[in-house]
C-alpha cells in the first residue's frame, strides 16, 4: 500500500496515457488515491477491501474478502457499465454494500477509473 505499492504506481502511470485534460488527470489521480485508502490495485486484498487488480469483467464479490450479503447476492460480472454504475452509486447496484459512494463528479473521470481497472486486468505488471 501507499507510495511503494507497484500496482498503485502502475494505476497512476496509466492515467497519463488517457485522453483527458490535465485537470481531469489530476482529478483521476486524486480519486485513485482515495480508492487506495481501502483497496489494493494488485491481486491481494487488504483488511479494508477486496483487491481491484482482477475485478474488470470478473465475477462480482469473487475475491478473498468478507463481503456484505448485498454484494455477495448481487451475482453476475463486473461489466464496464456495471462498474460505472457502482462507482456512481454503490447502493444502487447492491443496496447495503459496504462501499461508500466515492462521489466522483466528472463522468469522464469515472470512465478513466474504469479504464485503469481494465488496464490492471489486461496488462498485469
Ligand atoms: C472506505 C473504503 C473504500 C473506498 C475509499 C473505496 N472502496 Fe471499493 N470497496 C470497499 C469495500 C469494503 C468493498 C466491498 C463491498 C461489500 O462487500 O459490499 C468494495 C468493493 C469494491 C468493488 C467490488 C469488488 C469485488 O470484488 O467485487 C469495486 C470494483 C470497488 N470497490 C472499486 C472501488 C474504486 C474504483 C474506488 C475508488 C474510486 C473505491 N472502490 C473506493 C471499500 C472502499
């Protein structure tokens, strides 16, 4: 976790390659930093949250984590649209999920975060 987590460095580096304004890149980095307060971007989760390295197009609640019943029972996969919906309003995807609303104001930044999740899955470091 923190500055020495290679998966976080990979995630942050990925932002630079996206088609975003400098302002949006800064916002996306800040949002990633918030995710990292609970999540790892690698494949091993933390005590606070499941790992995000393999969620993209993977099964919902498939990590080694004590998930809420809400997320466990949600079923299905993390498609791009479902991830966008979860990052817009977690409770709308799984009422009672433990994850707080990340309150990402700019939809382009939300897309960017999902692009990073896709990159983590498809181009593991
Ligand atoms: C305050 C801690 C916290 C923050 C900050 C946070 N999350 Fe989460 N997240 C969780 C927890 C806890 C879960 C498991 C939810 C459950 O069991 O209902 C979760 C679940 C998830 C899942 C589903 C994982 C799975 O295995 O199915 C994704 C995707 C996700 N978070 C992405 C993010 C992203 C992206 C960010 C940053 C924008 C973020 N989270 C910020 C705590 C957090």
